[in-house]
C-alpha cells in the first residue's frame, strides 16, 4: 500500500525545476514534485539531510549535487483515471 501524500508534509520551495518537497521521517523517504509534473521518491534520507535540503540557499543545486547522485530514486507513476469525453 502506498503511503498517503499527506504523510509527507509537503512544502513549496523556490526553485526553477522543483515545486514541492515532502519527507516522512519514519520511512526516511523524500518525495520531490518537479515543476514539469513528475514526482519522484528517494530512499534512506536522514532527517538531517532533509533539513539541510530545505535550508539550502538553492534547493535545486542541493538536489543535483547531494541527493540525486547519492540516493536511490524511483519515479512515482500517476494513477490512471477514467476520463469521460
């Protein structure tokens, strides 16, 4: 069962390519919502690393240099909904 997004306490960030980040300390999981609509999960993120990410002068640069190359990430697939024309 996928953990609900509300369990991550999403915060808006000032970045040209990241719109929101959320963190679940119990699961040590970071979620990143990108400006283009894609959503990713990153695993085994220490609480201190998340705080450093939030406090970074540039969340985008922090993500590129400290998160993406060092942690396993998985794209979150969007749930398909039936659209009525």
